[in-house]
C-alpha cells in the first residue's frame, strides 16, 4: 500500500490512463470436485508514466449454485534508474476477497527488483514479503524471484522462478513461463507453470502444474471478445483452491487500451484508404545546453514512445503536436555525446528510428545511434 500511495502521489504526471470492463460468464471446477457456472463483471484501470505505474482490478461473480464473491487488487511500482542499463523497481500489492458465506481473505506485499538490460531484453532478480489472511489467521509471507524477459518473434516471453515461504513452515517454488503476442486485431497470452515443494500443496497432480490461454479478438478498437481457458494453482497464502475454468466475455475498452489496427482500412467518409501508422521521420534539436527535443513524424499513430540509454531504457511517451498531429515530440535533458535508442508506435515492436545508423547491441538486437552535438 505504501508503494502504491507513492506512485499515486505522482498521478498528476501520468501519461497514460487505460481502463476496461469485462462482462461475461465462466464454467468452473474447484479442486476437481465442485463444478459451477458464474456470471462475472471485471473492471480494470491502469495509470502509467515514465517512472512508475498503478494498476487496479476487481471481479464480482454470481454463481449458478447460489452465492457470490468479490475480489480485488491494487498494485504499483516505482522505477529508479541505477545505471546505464539497470533499474531498481520498488513494488507493492494489496488485495483480498469477500464471499457470501462470510469468508474473507487478504494480503499485503512489498518487494524490490533489480532489472538489468534494455528495451524488451532484460534479466531481473527480486525479494520481498508481507502478510496474508486466509480467513482464519494471518500468515507471514517471504518471496524471492529471478527471471528474464525476452522477445519471441512478434511477441514477448517472460520466464520466472519464485521461491516462497509461508509462516516459516510451508515452502515451495513456482516456475512459470508467460507468452504475450499482439497482432493487429488479435491479442494472445499463454501461461505454463510448475510447482515443487511441500506435499501439503503438491499432493494433487493438478496442484503441481497449470496452464491457460487467453485470446482477445478486437471487433473495433474499443470492443473485444475475450475467450480463455485452462487451469490455475492453489494459492497457499490466502487458501484459495486450484481449479479449471473456461470463460467468455465482452470487453469494453477506453482511453487507449487498444490502438488502431496497423493495417490499412477503408475510410467510409471520404472513400479512400487510410494509411497504416508508421514512423516516417526522426530528428533531434538542441534547445539549450542541457535539453534536446526529439521529434518523430508518425502519421496515423495513436501513441509514440522512445527508449534509450539516456532514459536508462525506460520508455518515454512523446506528445502529439497541436498544429501537426502527425508530429510527436518530447524534450529531455540530454548532454552532448553518442547514445543508443529505439522507437515504437501504438505499442508495437521497438525499431530503429529512420535516419539513424542501425547497430547490434550486446543482446543481439538492433538499436539506433543518436549523435547529439
């Protein structure tokens, strides 16, 4: 909660506010014994800026066998540059649930991570702890984490190993691989995990491994159909059972959750083809001894971001020009010298800005060489 409040204190500097509402239903099977259906409403809000983000989500479920439940979580992170290619992340999470039978759960966690890398390639290690309530008693929770985030074709892969200890007695470790893939009107994500540790939470084969897939088909930039299914593990901290699920929902998105498709589409008003968004030009102009304005020409773009060693590889959003909406710019404190950087539009892949020399970095990716006089 402390970290979330730290992030919220800078909400006035937020560059992006994203929100969505999912309305749908699911078929559930808890612990392979209790089967039920549920109607669910899930709101989600995310606020992010250059140095951090805050994320809030909740779900209300009405079960076909009778009863209801609500659950929610608030998380936040603050990123502090620690070097040319390293960042320290301070993160916090608070959440819980309440159910029609009077059961309540909750947890509050704080942790820190050290990130090393750039853009879409990085390695990280972290540790943290907190307290969790399982409906009967409070438990102490200690967490560790080591992982890597790497590009995988047009998508992104994240692999983590997370050891945990609950009340100095229950010990286990989760290994998980996540894949995120976004292409025009389709978003895909998949999760595969495996758990080792105390028999109390790994006796059942379904408690040792899990996997799920989620697909979002965008019918318009603001309306999508969400389908998902798979299994999920026991939550030892709050006492939630594992289970299986299949769900289908309608997603209503606002405030830039979904960018315009990058493929040409027909403009019904004028009867001409609307061009795909692309970066067609890039320039750097010295404004003062300690400030440089970076400008990108990106007709049709809804968002433009840059990242480089002058931002400690933290993405920075550019602002569209009032008189020329295809022109995006940002003024940053950059000294004279040579820098590596990349640019992307509409949350797509990072590319070398046009006009800059393309080079290979130590991770095998391409970066642009920016020379500031």
